[in-house]
C-alpha cells in the first residue's frame, strides 16, 4: 500500500467520523476553529504592527565593502572558483 492510498484512507476515516457527529457538535467545533483562527490572525496582525512601528525610519547609507579585501587582509589566500580548472586534462573538454 503506497503513501497516497494511506493518506486517502485516513482522510476518508476522518470524514466519516466528522459526519457521524451530531450537527450541533459540528457547528460548535466549526465556531471554535473559526474563533481560534481569528485570534491567531489578530495576534499576527498586532505583532506586525508593533514591529513595523518600532522600526527606525532612517536608512543607513554606506559604501559597499569588498569581501575579497577582508580575506586578503587576514592573511588567507583567496582562491577564486574560476581559477580552478575543473576540466578533465586527458580529453581537453
């Protein structure tokens, strides 16, 4: 039995369990899930508003630093991947 068949069987079992519940319980669970979703959505929206409100309005403008110069200053020899010959020496391709 492959994974897809197992998943489909499990979904069908859950659907059968859901349909066996009385309508009042189905409505109650649906309302609970909707309320939980709404609360989580509000938490995320408030969190985003708080984080964007705290952000600095100034953008730091600096020169772009060359990362190669940093490695040369530290005494390490920087190897460029282009300088490494990855071709097979036997056939010249």
